[in-house]
């Protein structure tokens, strides 16, 4: 078979594996990542349809590169600066503590000397950015608090590849590979060059191309920028993914951000799927068979040590139990950079090539077990689970601060926006925020019962605070907080029921309304119209009920809930004028007196 035909066949096998495996495993609830891994194992080690998994892996790593670029587009430099404590604090602690613990265990096993044990320990301390971010993306949890903390650790691990590669040069005392200080300086210079180019060249480049109107040129430019940045970082000794991430961050505030994301997304999805398949292709079943006992012990030990240390570090740095569990079960696997470190260590003579192959098999198997671990982690969550997103109030502040984006709030916001008023909306439901974002709404995640959240959301600039929360207890708590700390703020509140309306009036809110009142009145009017009454008659009846309801509320607020019972209709009303005549007409004489005919005759 000729080379072009062989390439064509390999491509068909890879794409076919993705097409078949992803829907099956998604339907089984196992996730697409595990499906791609299984497809790779079946195509390669089982049926030997493809044998060059390493070469395919090198090309498919572009999927990881594109993934980091898209993540960078979502993170403005200011947001990245806010994450610095998690990146350099939690990230450093995770790499150092996990690396030291695994180094100690490796040395105790007697498989390697201290130099090889150090490389092994810190290589296994790194986790897989591709696996973790794909799992988060599938679950729609990239922007949750635990998702952001996980990403911070992964980002530091990508940075750590530079000193770890330099560490191999230091441990390899028999050969000179250049000064680590020089390597570090080159890496810093490359990052600085990326920042300068991103600030002064990238946006003008896309402006020039956009003026031409050539859609294909924009796609080519996007691919060029991502791959160019990745290559620059690789030449400087950093990871390709880090270069792509930095270029994404530099373009995060560009007006072309959404178009770039749309252009890159298809390539990212396909190449990332092929990457996971290639990992499955690279799994050496012979190594697994020959070292079955060692692998059966090593894989769970490595994953357990990493999970326990990550859990402890997350709890020590402020994560809740549930978030710490999620992070611990998301990042216990080895990472793709472990392949690079172990291969480099074998080439430097710090470990036998057979040991490097064994470690790569351990990393690969730990990757395959990660999706199952994330599903099992749900059994360890405590209490009522409430998903939290990261609180980011950049750009908040408007005439109206709306707290709660329930159905009531959604309809109210449409009126306000149509009236040309800006509205800042905060909500404490991650699912509701994701659903609203799909329709183009910008909603901030935050708990309206917290003063710091209200201040960050711009309550001091708001003319009116609209409270549309669904639970009475939550609404009352927000009302009391606002009246206590911001007494001059006008409060418009959705009430839970009639009793709640009375309570809110006693709290002297500026306006309150039961959600069911207006909809119930309209529903009754439309029913009367369907039974034959005219629209005007039905409207008058509805207005009469509205007046009676208001009068009852006033009486009940002062005299108790039983007041005004005589105003309720408990049986059909005999047709009479709903509004009393302005003057009394004597009907004993002329039968037409007071009518239009009588006036006409006059």
C-alpha cells in the first residue's frame, strides 16, 4: 500500500473510532474520554490496526494546545492575576509535596537510585491537563470554584516542566547540557516576548485581516497564531500548551475573541479526541502483562497518594470538603508531560528504558481510571450538594441590581432592558447561570445574603434593588441586610405568598408583589371571555378583584389574617353594576329615564 493510502486508512480508523466510541460511552455515563481511550486500545494493541501511536500522539498534542488557547481566551489578564495565589501557592505546594512523597516511595521500592527516584516522583506528580479539562468541559464545570482551582494547579504544572527538565540536566552529572540559569532566563525572555507581541501585534494583525473580509484567512491566522506561539515556547524549553495559553490570554480582551474561539473549536475537538485515542494506541500490553503485579500495586498507590495530598492541601487553603474531594479525584492521574520527562531521563541514563516504558504504562493506566474515579467521588460528597461558580464581578454596577434570576426575574428583566435600563443580575444557582448564558445573558454568580457580594455587585451605585429570590427566608434576609447597611436604597421585592406580602409591608419595602397575583387575574379574565363576557366586562371584574385584594391586605396588616373575609366571593355574583352610579335615577316614572333614548328625546 502506498504511503498516501496508508495515511488515508489511518485517518479513517482514528475518526471511525471517535465516531463509534464517543456516543456509546457517553450514553453509558462513562464520558467521552474513556471512550476514546478504549477505541485506541481496540484499534492498536488489540487488533493492531495502527502501531505507530507515538507519532500520532505527537500530532494530536495540538488538541491540547488548542484547548489551552481556548481556555486562555476566557481568562483576561486581570482574572489571571486574581488567580495568582492558587497558581503559585496551591500549585507549588501540590507539585513539591506530591513530588517529594512519590520520590520517597520510589526510592523505598528499590527500583531506582535517588536520582531516578527524584525524576520519577516529580514526573508522576504532574497531572494530565487534557484529561482533567476535558472531564470538566463535558460536565460544564470549568468555571466552578473547584474547576478554577484545578486549572490553577494544572497551569503551574505546565510551568514546572522547565525546572524539571533542567533538573534532569543537573542530575546527569556525566554530560553537560547547558546552564539551568541560562535555560530559565531564556524561558522568561520568551514569555516576555509573547506578552509584548500579544499586546502590540496580534490585535492589529486580526484587524488588517478582518478588513479583507476573507473568512478563510481569519481561520488561517488563528491557527498560525496558536501554533506559532506554541512553537516559540517549545524552542524556549516551555511546553507548547503554555505558549498557546499565553496567546489566548493576550487576545482575551480583543473584539475578535468570540470569532477566534469559533474558528479554533472544531480543530480542538477533533484533535483532542485523536490525542486520547493515541494514548490508548501507545499502551503496551506486553509491558502490562510482564509487570502486572507491580502495576496493579503502583497505579492505585500513586493515585491514592496524590488524591490524599491534594485533598489535604485544598482543605488547608480554604476549599470545602466537597470541592476538595472533586479536585482530589480529578487530578490523581499522571500527565502527558510525564512521557517527556521519563523519555528524557532514560536518554540521560538516569533510568533504564524498560523502566521508562513501565512508568509510561502506569501514567497511561492512571489516565484511563480517572473518569471512573470522578464518578466514584460523588459517593464521598457530604450534605446537600450546591455547586458554586467562581465569583467574578468585573463590569458589574448598574441602575438596577436584581438578586435572583428565576422565571419572575427573567420576565421583569425583559421589561427593564426594553426600557433602556442597565441591569446587574446575581444568582446563586450555577445551573441557572449556565442556562442564561446560553441565551446571551451576563449573570454574576453570588450569594445575595452576603454584604461583600452585594458591594462587589455594585449596590452602592444602584438606584433600585430588585429581589426576585424564590425562598421567603432568603428574601427576608436580603431585605434586612439591605435596609440595615443601605437604608436609602429603594427595594422592590417579589413576595412568596399573601402572608409574606403583609410581612414585607410591615418592613416598609418600597414595592412588593406576589408572583401569582397578576397571572391569576389575567387567567381568570381570559376564562370569563371564553365563557362569553366581553373583554371590557372581564377587565372591570379583574380590576374590582384587584381593588378588593388591596383593601384586604391593608385590613389584614392591621387587624389580622381573618380581616376582610366579607370581601371574598365564595359563590357566583348576581349581575349588577360593578361601579355605583354617580347619581340616583328615579325609575318609577318614565321607563327610559336616565338612558340614551331619553336624552335623545330631550
